[in-house]
C-alpha cells in the first residue's frame, strides 16, 4: 500500500520515534525477564517504604513525557524538511500571506516552528530594508522553542537519583534503629533485631538500585531526544543561512 502525505503528516520523521521505541522495547523485555524470575516482586515486597515503587511510577511518567516530546520533534523535523524542499524547488522570492510563507513557484510552507522562524526573518528583512540580516537573536528564540520542556528530563533523572539516596538513608535508619534497644542476653530480641536490620538493608539497597537504574535510563532517553532536537536546529540554521537569508538580503522588498 503506497504511503500518502497524510501518513507522513501523522507520523513525521520516524527516526527519533523509532529509536525511542527500540530502546523502550528493550527496557520492557528486561522488565519482563526480571518479573519472570521474581526479582521485581521480591523488590516490591521487601521495600516497606514503597520508594522503589514510586521511582518506577515516576520513570513511567518521564518516559511518557519523552515519548510526547519525541513525537513533537519528529513532526517538526518532517515539516521543516518538507519546507526546505519547497524552498529549494522554488523559482523566486518568498511572500507573506498573514502568518504563512509562500515560496514563489513552489507553494506554502508547512506550519512548523522553522516556518515561523522564516516568517520572522522575512518580516525583519522587510522592515529593516537592504541591510545584512542578523538572525542570532531569532535563532536563540527558535532553539528555545524547539527544546520546549526537554529540560524536564534532567529534573526527572536527578529526582530519581535523589529518591534512591533518600531510600538509602531511610533504610540505614531502619537498620540501625534496633541496635539502641538491643539486649545482648536476650536471644529472641537479637533475632528480631536481626530481622529488622535485614529489612532496613533491603530497603536501602533496592531503593538505591531502582534510583540509579531509573536515572540512567531516563537520561539515555532524553539524550536521544536532545540529539534529535540539535540535529533539527542545525538543519534550520543551514537552511536559513544558505537559502532564506540569501534570498531576503538580495530582494528584501519581495517579502510582502
């Protein structure tokens, strides 16, 4: 069945999304194996503070946020590349139609952040006249809009790490608390204290492990997202510097 333009619009540039799906698929496979061998159930049962479970829920929430941002960047990248193809195929200057940018001889640019940046460049060229166009500030704004809420990844990764350390501290407190009332001559007290110390050690170790693993996996996901965002920004810089700015500086009066 042939691929239509609607299919492309729906899924966008599939590269970042496919990488996220492959990585998440491997993580789910590892989780299933750990569940099959009872390690996940043992961790949940041994952690009486439920910090490990909270870390797991936060990891899922961060992964879903990363998926949402990945889909957004994929669609932005697809629209930007289709717009770049129109600019390269155009036979004349750029024209403004409200918020839209029309390439003479090719058509209207797809709505995206890069097209909005090109629109701002065209407006700037029309207002300032025949002078060299400096798009440094506009590029900073474009970079900020492309990044969006990607910084949530650093916050989520740091939060998971600190929750793991919190679980470590709580576990050690639980482990050392029975020592204060320990009676060396009472064997039953020693036995119960050893059980409490074992529970505290389990809380400390499982919470630390869950925090470290969750933090690393979240950081990997957002690293792939940041890489896709950086590549899209680099493409936008190359497109505007080579194609758009050259046309606007040559004929700024055409951006009308």
